[in-house]
C-alpha cells in the first residue's frame, strides 16, 4: 500500500516567499510615516534624511562642514532644526540661556562618551554633573587668573623663541598658520611641564599635529554613533586599533604619563607650572586626585590646549590682514602705548588688557571663527522642554552651535558676517559677552580659557609691534575643516621689519 503525499501548491510557496519582503516594506513605511508625521519632532524643519536616520549628521561630521551647514539651515528655517531622528540644533537665545545656565539639568549627551573612553577623570567629557563639579574644584586653582602670574614668564620664553624664528624668516613667505600651532604646542609644554616641546626650534612638529587631527576627525563622526566606538573597543584585542580617537587615550596620554613620572622622580620643587599645582592638590587630597587624574589633566592640556589657541590666533591674524583698516587701528594703538613708555617687549598681559582695540579685535575674530564648530549636545531633562512653541520630550538631544550663536543679529547686529571690532567697544554689550561661546558656556566653560587668552594677548601685539604682516595672496580665502575644532589652512604671510 502506498503512502499518500501532501500536494504542495506553488501559490502557497509564493505567498510565504513574499511575506517577509512585504513585512519589511510595511515596517519601513510605518517607520517613515511615524518619523515624518507622528514623532514629536515631525513638525521641526530640517533635512529629510535627518528625520529618518543619523546618516545626515554623521556624514557632515565626517565631511567637516557642520558649522556652515547649520548656519545655512538656521538662516533658512529658523531657531530649531532637526538634525537627527531625536536631535535638534537650537539658536533661540532664551532657550540657550536655560540649556547652558549654571546648575542646568541639561546633561551632556552620549556623544561625549567616545571622547572619554574609559578615562575616569575627564573634565571635558564627563557627563555626570556631580562628578564633573568635584573634579573641576580639584583642578580649578591651577587654571585660575591668579595662576597666570606664575605662568606668564613661561609664555614670555615661548614668545621670545617665536620672534627669533620670525626674524630668521623676514622677507620670506611664512606659513603663519603652522607657526602659531608650533608656538601654541610649545607654550603648552612650558606652562604644563616647564619645558618646550622644541617644535619652534626644529621648525616642525613630531607628528603630533596629524595625530590630533586624526583623533578629532574620528571622534567627530563616531560621537554620532557611539555604538560603533564601543563595539570596536570590545574587539580591539582581536582586530587591533583602527580608530584615530584612541590616540587621545593612547599615545598622547603615554607621553603625558612619562612627563608626570619624570617630574615625580626629580628632587627640584621650584617649578611653578600647572603640573606643580596639580601635584600640590594631589598631596592635599591623594584619594580624590590620584596619579591617573594628574595624567588625564596633562593629556587634556596637550590635546585641547594647543589646537584651540592655534585656531584662535590664526583667526585673529587672518581677519586683521583681510581688513587693513582694522590692522591700521590696532598698530596705531600699539604704537601709541609704546610711545607713552607703557608697552614691554614681549607685551605683558596687564598691558594687553589695557588696550581696548586689541581686546575688541580678539573678541571679534573669535566671534567669527570660534574654535568649536559643532553643537554642544545636551539631553532634555525629565520634564521636557519647549522651544518657540515646539515641545521637546525628555531624552531629546538638543544643542547650540557657537558658529550659529555668534551670528545672531539680535545680539551682534545686522552685519554679523562682517569683521568689525568696533561692535565690542560700545558700552551696552553685555549680551555679546553673555552669548560669546568661543570657550563654551556655564559650568562647562573651558578651564584653559585664561591661558589661551594670555597667549594671544602677548603674542599678537608683540608680533604686530615688531613686524608688518601681509597676506602673500590677499585675494585668496583660507580653507577650513570642522572636525569638532574648525581647523584652518592657508594663512601664508610675508614679513617685513617695522622700525618702532
């Protein structure tokens, strides 16, 4: 007797074959409909692809044009722009006041986790406000205005080395953008470890600049999708390192650790640099400030302190040379103070602080070209947040971009794209300073801002006192790449001596 076999219908097979694709298509359509029509941010304008995935924000973080992209989007669409399915960029001044106010509950987003890695002591990337507050209190003395008195002689030494290098290049075209970075790096060595890296003596760096740039580019886009970083972190023992951001936790930290260990082995205690102040805190509070914390702060000095100052110094020089009338006014001020016998060489910080046009030039250059060109992302707290009639639920990531904030016409006037230092000389300019984001804002304001301002305050007037500077190609624009910091190239300058 035979066994009866079931008859399989070819139509039944086709039904099952199409079920999965149809299901996937239906799920995709449902997701698109939700994001575009039903999501709390569905009415918020922005690029179409940004509403559906993090591809848009990741791409422009990779491309290095986020600063200019957001300026254009805010100009076209207003104060709130959707940059990812659950993320917005904000330019509303009242909203920014609340987001970045002291004691805010808008904590840093997961974007910063990539920068922190496994570091326990990291003022920049730490997302827990309580921990950040405790760590900042431990080190703030080393970066205070009072500490500048101890650090100024170190900067004098570096300014002297810079001027010697310029003297050798009189009459030649100088890549001033590169030289101010060599200067800034050597200053960090001086103020941190009481010794320059020797970059100005050699006329070149040792590969550190490329390493830092690679780390910045890597972190800029990886911060948009931290899961990739942490997956790589787990697999690194098996696949090796393929991400530039690990340089912040690896090579540069190893260098700082060697310097910390070297100083500890010396008996000389006459140093008055930042490391000596960190060691003093460690001695007072060894449990809160261990050697890892000291090394982390030294690493941060090298990584961030050199680039931000170099970027800002480049901007000051570039905008002065692009605007001859502003340069003339600054040189006139410098010469006037010199004739009164009130100007040293190199210029002292107190003297620079008493030069209003110099201060206005510095503020204006950093307004037009703040070092940071991406949003400072924060997370909306539990009770939600409303911006210009749009409700943002808890967990939404929101951030302001310094490049956008610095072009707010209600704060800085109608001519926000012009380099006009005079805007800082008017008496009623409180809001201009209040929303000056070149060094961040609130409790998260850059700890090293005083040191950076010290360097620029001394180098710029000393340079323009000694030399006449002209762009080698006055009509040519510089180039920029925004990988967190907005790095510039193309500041090529011809030097001639001034008789002062």
